C-alpha cells in the first residue's frame, strides 16, 4: 500500500478536473445536463426552496452527472478497444446510454415535484 501523499492527492484532483473538462467539452449531452443544472440551481435559489428540496435536487443532479460520466467513460474505453462493429460493445453503449436516460427522467420528476408548487 502506498503512503499517503498530499501531492498525490492533488494530482488525483487535477486528473479528476481534467476528466470533468473532457466530459463537458466533448459530449453534446453533457451540455444539456449543464444547462439543466444551471437552470435548476437558478430556480431553486429564486424560489428559496427548502433544505430537503435542495437535497433532492442536488442528489438528482449528481446522479445524472454520474451516469453521464460513466456512459462517456464506457464509450471512450469501448472505442479504444475496437473501432469495428461489435454487437457486445454496441449493447454496452446502449445500456449505458439508457442508464443516463433513466436518471434524467428521474431527475426531471424530482424537479417537477419540487418546482410544481411554485409555478
């Protein structure tokens, strides 16, 4: 087991920030999630939603970003493995994309439940 190192931890954070940059700059759907994130944060602030509502919104936003990040990682890794048509790779990509869709639907539902009383 490696010794704890602040420098190594900072390098890990830098790598993670680079990954977030790749996600936001390189994925069209990530831009949709980014705009939705800004909209939800703006609406939550404007309407001064409760702490519990904020918890629900932050969890929903986080889960969508997690799914989008994992989907992108799977796509990049799959493309690195093979550029040729492969039914199993296509299935893996479809399942990952489906997971993003499901989380986005769930997040939209949370948003509707939180913001409905204000609209």
